[in-house]
């Protein structure tokens, strides 16, 4: 049970897999860290790119034995050179709070091909008393998970989130009309949006 590594971000892989559009050929992982998600994506997607501004993370991603033909780019996502509409899937796991969320979501929207899907799994700031019940439940689930799973702590530089869950919901739905925003246990939210075909 403890053999496969686990953390709060890896726990959301099924959500990303379920949102992947049919015939997805080109994927971009924003804030890819050491490339864990890019390697998962490469099992289903023929062309995968990971981008991160942290040099040690990109070096570790590229040196992984399963990196294969995954393209890793060390750059600031907001200024990196990508062609508009060039990806069928864009993922951002625990990375939006490291950037200007408005600017990042606008850029992701522009880079999606028609019919493409954006999946962001993020951290946000709790506000009490409204968020207290969910946070208490998260503490319980987290403790149980640490007893039964092989917990892996990512070496990527941490940063506390500035925006609240409500603020991230508003930002996502304002910039991505029709986006689905969900709160999850273990201090995460998801934002899923499909770019219209026309």
C-alpha cells in the first residue's frame, strides 16, 4: 500500500485524467516541477511540454529515466514563447498561486486550441469561520493518509497562497465563462474549463 508515492497534488491525477479531451495530442503542464505529471500525461498524449522557472526542478525533470521525449522549458510561463491555440490540454497543479492568477489564466486561455481543456488544481487561503469545517475534515483525512500512504514532499519552492477560495472562484468564472470550480479536501480546489469550438 505504501509503495506508490502520494501527496495532496498527486491525489488529483484522476480528476485531470477524467477531464482530458478525446484525441488529446498536445499537452502543457505549467509549473511542472520535477515532471511527475508530465510523465503521467505522456502515457496518453503524444506531445507533452513542461514549463517551470525553477532551474533545479527542470534539471531533475529532464534527468529522470522516464523523461523520454518530453520537452522541458525553464522559463517564466507568462513570457515564454508559445503559439496561440497550440495545446489541447493545459494543466496547472499547485502553480497558479505562484503567479498573477489573472494573467496566467488569460495566457492559458489563449494557448488552448478550440475544444481544448484547462485543468487547474490549486491552493487558496482559508477564511474563517466559513472554511473551518472543511479544514478540520482535511486535517483528519491528511493524518489518516500519512498513516497508510508513501507520502512524498515535493522539493519545489513553497509559497503560501494570497487569494481566498472565493476569490479564485470569482477569478476563474470571470475569465473562463462556464468553468467548473470545486472545493476539495486536503486544501485544494479545481478549476476545469473547455474552450468553445468557435
